[in-house]
């Protein structure tokens, strides 16, 4: 059975304790590889390597960092099919999705930040007749990056690439649920000639290896994507240590459909924004708010499209693969039962899907649509993170805003309308870090990415990420 290995100081190694964790393929329920069960010992080893590598890496020049990161991007492109197959097997998502979205985006993340660092300029402020100020931005040193399981390589690279581009050295931990493509990335970094110790990838459990990264006194910044409860715990440890924190956490995003929308565009995109990656994207529109005059028409058309979605083996041409684990499947199914107990009516799905053949023990859930729930109930306010959406009618834009803002989350929102005034009004009043108008997941990597309220702290993307991974120093020069 294949053993995934840690990547520390340019070398591949087991955990210091020699222990491993099972890695399960969600589509089959079978153990297919082993993961190092790393501890604080391994994190310390990675930190020492990163600290040693930092002076040379931070001073090698932006053109050299650009060259190496671009090489990593090119190698990801060359190995796209192998990476896509690995991502699908590890995560349960359709291989078509990994091939068209996840792996190309991981490559693009490295290429984008490789070039962004060459355009990252400091500021200067002229004081008339007295002096000038300029700002130095220098890398922090050793930083920690902790990534989630839903978009494994996509979001791992989203953190690592700007950290490395800015001149930091990294101790990174992929989730233990989907570690394979992060391991393959370490092989790519070796092939690309990334200097030893610049990037260290340590596998293991969050409450052991992850906690050791967060609490390490020498790691001065933490970038984390994951659940809100875990983010809260990280903040409780890191904040008293005065670490820089970037926390991209949960979402319970509204998808608001006005009667004057482009109906077919809103309909087809809403199916995608509800169930892409089995609904396991923090940006999925899990609450669909529909203006009452078109509620029945939209509901009927939406359910017809949802029922046509094919659930099956991720290796085949299906739209819905397996959810990531048995535990997560049980969580999602429990929320469907909760919705029924809260008075909801299941219009589509609502059950586990049993397949034949190699996927007979896999973790599959039918795409589920529920109506008849109040906007304040648990189903409509807690993050389910699965193929489950609710439908709710609203009467006017004030109703829509009230319903949309009635959760503790504020990550993203989508608005469908042809009225420019209405679109701007909604964008101003929605409590969300991202507002899409007549689209979903249309991303420009230059823009700030992050959420309000319990959806996180800080912003990622573009120069925001490079600012996070650097420290600003003001230099004031007086002259006569």
C-alpha cells in the first residue's frame, strides 16, 4: 500500500513516531494509502529547516522566486491528468471537475503570484519642505499554512504560492482527509528545484500537527481555511501570541433571484452553485431566495434540472460524486432529518444513494431540495456543507436582505436582476465579503477574497495576500 511521506528540508520522510493514519477513497470506502501521523516533533523539524532556509530565499531576488514558482506551475500543467485522477480518488469529486477546475486553478495560483510579486510596489509619501516617507515590505519569516479537504490542491496552492512569492519559508499542513495531491506537489517542488527547507509539507491530524503549527512560537503568521469552530480555536491560541491571522471560514450563502432576472441563466447557474463539488464549496449558494411572483415557476424548473443530475462513480461522466467521508455523509443526512423535523418538505433527493459495483460502499447523497422552512431555523442558519439547498419565497428587496443577512455567516452572496439600481442597492446592503451579480464563482485573482462576521478574518488574493505575508516598515527621512 502506498505511503504518503512528509516533505521536510527537501527530503521525504515518515513521521518521527513511525505511525500512520488510513487514507480512504470516498467513492469506495476502501483504505488505499497511509498518511504520516505527525506530531510536534515533526513540526519542529520542519520549522528548523524553514528557519535555516529563510535568509537565502528571502534575499534571492523576486526574479528567481518568479522563475521557480513558474516552473512549479508548468509542472502542474504537465501532470494535470495524474493530479486530476489523484484528486478525484482522494476527495470523491468527479474527475471531470478536478480536470477542468481544481488542477488548472492550482497551476494558475502559482503562476499568478509568481508574476504578482514582480508588480508588488512599496509606497512613498512626500512631506513638503521637510522630508519623505517610504514603506519597506519584507517577508515575515516562517509562516504556517493549513488547508481544507474540499478543494485540496486548489486551496493549498492559494496559500503557499503568495507566501513563497513574498519571500517567506513555509510549514504547511494539508488536511488528513485529502492529502494525496499535496504530497504530489512536494514531488513537483523537488523536481522544480525549490531550495531545501523553503517549503515543508507535514501530514497529520489537525489536533496534533495542526495545533503544533499554530502554537509554535517561531511561526509568526497563520493562514487557515476550514470550519468556523476550528478557526475560533486557532484564534484563541494565535491571537495572544500576536501572530498575524488569515482565517477563511464557513458560509451559508444566499442566492437571491428577482422576477426580472435572466431566468434561464439564473436557473442553470443556480443548479451549479448549489451542487458543484457535492455542495462542498464554502461559496455554494445553499439558501435560494426567490421572488414570490416567480417562485412556483422557478421551483418546478429547478427541481426538474436537479432530478436530472447523475450521481455516480467519480471516474465516469457524472455531475455528483461522493461526499468526502462517512462521517461527513452522516452529518449531511442528519441535517436533512433536522429539516423534516423543523417542518420542511423534501422536494428532491433527501437520501443516501446506493450504487452497484466498486462504489457499493461509497459515500453518495442525492442532491436535495427542501422548502417550507423559516429563514431563522437551524437548517437555514447552520452550515451543512453538502448537496442540500433550501427554497424560500420573498416579496421585495427588503425581505430578501433580511433573510439573506439572518445568519452568523457573511462569506458570499449572489443576486439575479436586470435592474442596475436594485443590483447596487443589494450589493451595498448584503453582509457578505463577495457579492456576485448575475454570475457565480466568476473569480479575478487580483480581488480581495474573504468574509464578514463568522466567515473569517482578513482577506486573501492579489496584493491583499502579499500584504498579509509581509511586514510593513515605515522609513521617514528628514531633510533641510
